[in-house]
C-alpha cells in the first residue's frame, strides 16, 4: 500500500484518485461536525462548495437543516454554524443536513474520482484505520488545510493515521508523508503541538475554545462516515 498526504483541498483539485481510497480531514471543524452529527443520529449530510448550492438543495428537499461557515462564523440565515457542539441528538436525530464550509466540503468535492471517500478527524482515527486496512488499495489522505494552505491541525491527524497503518502493514510513503508520520510518532500531546498554530489560534480568538477541546479528542466514537452519491452517511454504528 502507498500512502500519500496532500496538504490542502487545492492540491486535490486536479488529481486523479481512481483506484484509490481517500480520507478527507478537516479537524477544525467540518469533518468533526460531520462525524458528530452522524454519531448523534443525523440521517445524512449533503456537502457543498458553495452557499447557493446548499440553499438550493435544502429548498429541493423541503426539509432538513442548513449548516456552515465562512471565516469560521455561521452563515446568515443558516440553522447551524460549524461548531460540533451545536449538533446535539435532540436537535438533529433523523434529520438531513445541507452543509457548506470554507475548506472541508471543498476537499470532499475535489476528491470525487476516488473509489471510496471516508471522513476523518481525531474523533474516529482508529475506526478509519481499521476501515482502510480492509483493502490493499493505495490511500490518499486529503487535508482540507486553511485557505489552500498547509494547516498543522489536519496534517498531524493525517500523520497519526499514516503512522497507525504503518504499524500494521508495510507501506510506501513520500518524504512529506514520512515527515508527518514522524511528527505523529513524537507528538505526545495534541493540544500542545497545535495551540500556537494559525487556525487553532484564530478559532480561539473568535470564541470557540470549547470546540477546540472537543475537536482534539482522540477516538471519541467508532463511526466511519462515507461520501457516496453526493451524500455522507454512517457506515458503522457507534457503540458509545
């Protein structure tokens, strides 16, 4: 198996993923939201690059919620922003969510040529690794990044996944992927590694410190969200 990590959604735009598995990561906070919403009983999530697309889908469905952000803040007129703590079971169980974010939903759309696309964050690292281990397909981990640039929060999570897989089977990696695998090996405290990083610092500044604590929790659940036919659903029920 070959593992490759891409640093941002932009890097995935013109890449051919045919024959490969893709894992998309946007720790702060889109994929953490998706995992949380499905864990708490959301029926499915429709991810979109553009606000207009999400609104049109919601109007077509005549049901469900609009969720998303721009610059970390809730979009005007939407039901939810991009805080995973908003997506409680009481609010979203059995519901459909139409979602658009600055980076994460774009990373998903840019990876659509893959055989399989899975959604990951720190919340479900071990379950994602177990799912990937079911196949010998090459793996590309697409970090959403921040505004088309490298983001440490996503890349450390990607490194953890690559490292866990490499502990279980022989893999080939390029130098960038090896560097993130090694970062993961020697990072004993995720918060300490990330707390001075750009995106972490920005979300803290605009009042989302509670989100940050939650988003950096390892293996909170065991679901494996999968993107297929333009929707994200839960392929493994949570045991929590």
